[in-house]
C-alpha cells in the first residue's frame, strides 16, 4: 500500500492522529484497482482506463469517508471527483462509513445520516456500498438480514449485490474454478448476489462481450438472468464499450435480453436520481432498452406502483420482473 493522494479541492483535516490510524488500518491502495494487479482482461486502452478510473473514484470516496469530518465535508470531497463519476465515490464512502459504524462503540449513525442527508440523491449507490463493507466484516457477512435491517426494505438487496460485486472483483478465479460455490447461498440472497457478480464481470472481462458470454456460460444456469441483468447495469452505468460492442452484448444475451435491458434501466434511474446523466448511459439505453435513458428510467418508476409487500418473492424481485416484462415483447423479437 502507498499513501493516498488527496482529492483535488478536498476539505477537512487528514492529519489528526485518529485519522492517520484509520488510514493505516483500513487504507486500500489505488494499485488494487488496476487491471495488472487484478489480472483482468485487457480489452483495449479506452476500456481499461475508463474502468480503472471508476475504481479510483470509488477509492477516493472510501478514503475520504475515513477522515470522518462530517457529512457536509465528505459530500464536498465526493463531488470533487467530478459529476459523471461521483456516484462511484458515494458508493465507496458508504463502504467506509459502514466500517466505521460497525467498529465504533458509540458513534454508529454515520451511514444513516449520510444516506438520509447529503447522500439522498445516491440511494442506489450507497446501498451497494454497504455490501462492500458486509464482504469485509464477518459478523455482517454471516447474517445478511441483520446487517441490512436498518436499510430500505426493498433497496437492501442492493447490499447483497454489492457483496457479490466485491467478492468476484477480488476473487474471480476462486469462483470460476468451482462455480458450484455460488450454490452455498440461500434464498433470494443468492440471486441478488449474482446480480453483483454480473456487474463485476463487466470489469473482470474489460467489457469484452464475447468473454462475458463465455464466462456466464460457466456459471449456474439458474443465475444467468441475474448475471445478464448485472451486465446491463454495469454497461449503462460504468461505460467502457463502444456502440458495436454493446450491440454484440445485446445479441449474445439471447433470451436474457429483457434482463439486460432491466439492468440498463436501473442505471438510467440511478443517474437520473443523482442528476449526473451521461451520453454513454444514453447510448447504452438506446441499444439495450430500445428507449432513451429518461424513458427507461420512467419505466422503473411506473413499475413501482402497487407493489405487494415482501412474501416468498421479495418486492424487489417483483419490481425487477415487472420492468423486464416491459421489454420482453419488443426485445425478444428484435
């Protein structure tokens, strides 16, 4: 590990003894998100630089949260990352705040204060960030439902998604060597976790359509829809592929194109809520969803109406299925 670089324009004090101690204990080197360090597929300079930049943005948010200077100073540091990628910094900050809450004996409301205050435009990314912390804290990992009891009862599944993303991002050879390891998870947690693996696969493959399809074919078939949904979300949220590659991804998804589109719509909604829409998300939605980003986001809103309470099938999954159903007729025949 090496000393972290300050965020341009950052505010707050990073030299307090307690801050230095936190950074010494919890610091994650920026080297950890490079393709060379992770062993990811290099699909060309543009994709690599884009996806590594996102990883650095995440870590900038994570490191900023460790200063524990309060939500307003933290938000200023996160916004300094830049409008398009600041959502990833908010995700990293949520990981850090969750770690601090869990390891504090008295101050344990950092995450909720952040989520309900300055981070209120980024609820999806923040819930995912909690999952990164769950992946690192044994007592949270062993009892997912207890770990997310304080979160939104529907969006809490994004924490399982974040857990899956983190695990696969750092240990993808472990899963690919024995795909049956994914069967150890129980209930719907397994599916939400797989959605995060799909998002992570976007990074692991360097946004390479053919490698994405080949890797998914090696994983349990019961999770393919979840994996393609994660691919669609990462494709439209993170970027890193050109129009031709995205069109190939859509073709290779086959019968899971509606799941791919649903993931793209989720990304469109997350960016719309955060007010950081991008040309890349627009292009991806037009290809994957057959709609512009605003229209795709509106579908996610419309499908929230009159959702039943959680039952055998969580409301979150019913929401996802409703969104997918809106794309099925058009995309299957396209």
